[in-house]
C-alpha cells in the first residue's frame, strides 16, 4: 500500500464522519487522527468555557491535527473541515489525498446532532433544536459539498448504515492504483 497518503473524511456535522473514520481506520490498519478527540483532551486539561473559548480551543485542535498529520506517513483524518482554509493546509501535507464525503440530508444531520451526547465542552446542550437546524442549514448552504482536493473523491450516502468493508476495498484499490 502507498505511503504518504491520507483519507480525508468530510461532511456536515453529525453526517457519520466519526463512525466511518474509525471503522475505516480499523479496516485499513491506519491510525485515525480525530479532531474531536484532540479538542476533548484540551477541554479536559484546560477546562470548558463559553463559545469564544470553545472556538479558540477548536482552532488549536485544528493546528494540532495538522501537526500530527505532517509527521504521519498515513492516517484517516476526521474533522469538520473549513472549506476556506482546509484544502490548502491539506495539500501542504504533500501526500496522496483521498476524500470521502459523507452525504446525508441536513435535516437528518440536525436530528442526529440533537440525539448525540458529546463532551460538555462542545456546548451542544445550549443549542435548541431550531438553532441546530439553522446551523446545519447554514453550513450546508455555505459549504454545499466535498472539499474537492484534486484527488480521488468518494461520496458515501450516510443516511443509512454504511458497508465499511466495501468502502475500505474502494480506498485500498485507489491506494494501489
């Protein structure tokens, strides 16, 4: 299998990125660099706060994710990517990039967001269902699809269970091509 390659998992919040990332990492035998895991470790060590504090730690988590990735030969990268800055930063990794876009209806993503339980530092309980739906719709309107990094792109319908074995086979074929 190719060295210096990253699988970039993209999509809306609560679109199934983390589930797919960790399952794919297991199938490929690759580490998963998960931005939420980094962010939650920062919450645990530095504390939780207001939205400004969360935003600061979130940006620091992005920087940590990219630092770790730059030292890795290969990994699955799990993050909600900022379309205005992430593509350039990902290309600077100077590696083969395969993007997997988790595609699901924004209403379903909003519903999943409301149901999930995450670290309190994310401040999710402070959001009403209406605020969540509005946030997801705004994100979908602003960033309507994949990052389009210039390499292979797989779009996966995550509105229903995903066959991770099949996705891993597709990724492996792309890596061996």
